[in-house]
């Protein structure tokens, strides 16, 4: 289907905006924050609070969380830096680990453990930085994620292990969430006339 508008927005903020529409509809969530993480070929994340959502403040922000440093002595990334998180936690990494078949990683204990360890370290760094109340996972890789394993690894990585972070983890496997979010942002943008 052709979308009749000229509007560009990264996948992570579009995905997060779509989920923020429901999250912030509940008044008890208006003092909380939402983190959307899209894991596909690459990885990206977007963080929103209520005012970002209402005022579309996130439109002017830079969202390239996949290029946060993960292993500075690591592999060269296409962005020109070395050791970007995307090289260790995205679908590209799963394909590399699975020797061409990313799904193999979730069937092999050793490979799965390596992937979850990397992903937990990466998400822990996001949590420490922005302290979200809810994390929503999207993208093609999310359908294979076991969020309970991931949450346990993250909780055990904190100095006071076995802590309940109070963060809700969930995943969205709807391939249209990014598009629905983009349409929602565009409609709000046109209504606000903030350009």
C-alpha cells in the first residue's frame, strides 16, 4: 500500500511512538518512561516520556543506539567506528554466530548463551543510563527472544544481584508497528504544525 506523505523517521522512534500511544493513554503511566528496542538486521532504541510523546520532542533527536560502544577493540563497523553494539547484538551478529542461519543460535545452548550475555550487557547499559519503566522489543529477532531469560541475566548483572528492577519487559511481533507509529507521528506532526 502506498502511503501518501513525505515524512522520514527512524524505525525505533516510530515503533516506540506506536507503543507510547497506548502506554501514555493510561494516566498512571504519565510519570513513567518507555524504551522501545528494535532488533532486526541491526539494532536501535528509542526512549520516551509523556512530554516527548505529546510534544513530539523526539523528532529532533538522534537515534543510533546500535552504534553505542560495546567493544572498543572490536570489529570495524560500517559507520567508521569499531566495536559498535550492533556488531554484537543484532541480526547480523546472529547470522555470523549461526554461520548464515540466525535461528541456529537459539537452538544451540552455547551460542544462545553468548548472544543473551551480549544482549543483556547492552540492555543493562541502556537501563543504567535511562532507567525505563517498560521495555518493548520489536523487530524480526524479537520473536525468538526469551524475555524471562534476558530479564534474569540483566537483573543478575546489577551490583545487588537478584534485584527486581521493576521494569516490565514485553515484545511486539507485529510487523506493522513501525508503520503505524510513523503514521501516528505524521498525523500528530501535521496537527501541531511544529515545522
